């Protein structure tokens, strides 16, 4: 039993992310979900919103905490005294990238190992970008994200549309 971190963009969190959190939490003393403050890509949701969604979705999980972080996931893991980084794998293409990232991370810090969780087939095609795309065209995202995320998503998409029409 140990501390693990689950880093990602979570822009926004989906039921796919939540499934990984629920499966990883029982294997750890403390699971810290790390929300990347992405300075390269402009996220749709602010860091605070992304953190808040995850807090709400995991409030029944006592050993799960949510933190924002900047920089490398491996450094975030080190700051949290984590022995493991958790990542989800949906497709072979995910695995290609994730394997290379895990190997690079172990070169940077061999005290931290990576654990992969295969996506539940029910959520394998769910990603934050697909959910944003569906919402942008007015589609129903209730199968993919909790209701409080869906509502904010519709609000954002509406506001974006309005500011484009101005
Ligand atoms: P990143 O930009 O770091 O990939 P994401 O928020 O897209 O951030 O994903 C964070 C982690 O969650 C990654 O390991 C990703 O593979 C995993 N993940 C994303 N969606 C799913 C899903 N539907 N099922 C399982 N794992 C997922």
C-alpha cells in the first residue's frame, strides 16, 4: 500500500476517468489526482473548475484528494512522496505513448513506477475531447460525464457561441 498520483488534464473529467479513480483508490493508502495547469494548451475549463468537478465526483472516496500541479508529472509524484503514477489505457495508440512516457519517467526518477489500468470497455471511447465535441454540436453528454459537468459544459459552449456571434 502506498501513495499514488493520477495526473491528467481532466478538461473536463469523464466517467472514464472516474472509473480509473474508483479502481485505483482501493489499492493505495492515498490517491492524489493531479490536475495539470496546462500552459501550452488553453483548456476549456479553468484549473479551479476542473479540480472542483473531480472533488465533487470523488467526495465519497476518503483516500482520494485532488490537487492542481504545474510542470512534469514525475516531479508532482515526487512532491507527493508517491511511489506510483496511475494512467489509463484505452487503445493501442494510448499504450504506445504511455509506455514511452513511463519509461522516460523512470529514467528521470526510478523511485516512481507507472501502473496502467485498461479502460473499461464501456468507457473506452470516452475522452474529454469527444465530450467537448458532442457538446459543441448540442449533443447529449449525460452518458459520459456527471450532470454537474454536463451543465457547465453546455453553459461554456453557449457562451463561446455567443461571443463568436458578437
Ligand atoms: P492527458 O492530457 O494527461 O492525457 P487526460 O485527462 O486526457 O489527460 O487523461 C488522463 C489519464 O486518463 C490518461 O492516462 C488517459 O489515458 C486516461 N483516460 C482518459 N480517458 C479515459 C477513459 N475513458 N478510460 C480510461 N482512461 C482514460
